């Protein structure tokens, strides 16, 4: 029988990744629309806009690290 603790640990890891993914998506939406508007006026801003669009993805990487750390709390089978 699976323990309740193991299920709660798995749910916590899932929430860590899902929360950071939703936050990154919202941030990318806002930054992306601003970047397209800026590039419509000045095309040479493409490199800066690309970097600013990619930065929120680091949130998901941090979420993955936290999820792996949470899964490390799970007892060995």
C-alpha cells in the first residue's frame, strides 16, 4: 500500500513545477508583447528582446530543482 506521505511529496513536486510554469508563461506573455511592440519601432532591439523573453524560463528551471529536492525527501522503496 502506498503511504500518504509519498503521495503528498509527489503532489508538492508537481505544484512546484506547475506554479513556476504558469508564472513563466504569464511573464513571457507580457514581455513578448512588449518586445514585439519595441521591435516594430526599432528592429535592432531583436537581440535584447530575445534575451528578455528567455529570462522567465529560468523560473521553470528553479522549479525543477525544487521539485527534485522535494522528491529527494521521499523514502527509498
